[in-house]
C-alpha cells in the first residue's frame, strides 16, 4: 500500500528562518553613526574653544578674590578689559569715561559707590577693600560683552 499524500501523518512543523542578525550593520547605520560622531566632535571642539577663550575670565576672577585692596581690583578690571577689547581704546579710558565703558560692556550700570571708588577713591585710600567693588568686578568679568569691530591683528597676536 502506498501512503496517502494527504494524510495528516505527513504534516511537519513550519521551518522558521533564523533571526536576522544586527551585525554587520547596513550602510545607512554607518552613515548615521559617522554623522553623530562628527557632530559630537564639532560640539566638543566648540566647547573647548569657548573654555579656552574664557581662560582670562577665570584667571581675573581668581585675582579679584585674592586682591587685598581696591587698587588691585581696579588693576585687574583694567587688565581684563585690555584682554577683551582694543588696547588703544581701553588703555586711554579713565574716570567717568572708564565707568561709562564698563556700564556699556557689562550690561549693567556701575553703582555710584563703585564709580566713586574706581574714579577717585582708589587714589584717596587704595588700601581699603570695598565689597561692592569686589561684587561688581566679579559680575562684570563674568558677563562683559565686547564687540570685535576693532583691529583683527590684535586678536591674532593674542591667539599665538
């Protein structure tokens, strides 16, 4: 007797293919990974450049905190301004013009007590340390914005 081809005894389970492996990756995934890696490198490079560009701010804030007199604090402010802006412009500022420039670049007006200490108080009693001047100097150093419309060669010489 020949077995019946339609018999239920001849049924077998369905053969499932093996699961698709995630490796090797398709070319599209390599593109996505390369794009993300490049993006991360760009972001890290920009953060590093910003950190390097603000090194003078960190050093100036540390000097302000260590300063023992208003004369030293005003000196730190002047040196910081010289690092940030055109030397020929900032170097000639004094008195009210200096306070006006600090107000314009710091984003906040110079308080009267601080303006008095910067303009003439340092020459009267330079050995005192005014907390308002320390606070203003620290805030100005952190937040000042100076336009770079001036001489580009000054910026290039500082980078070397």
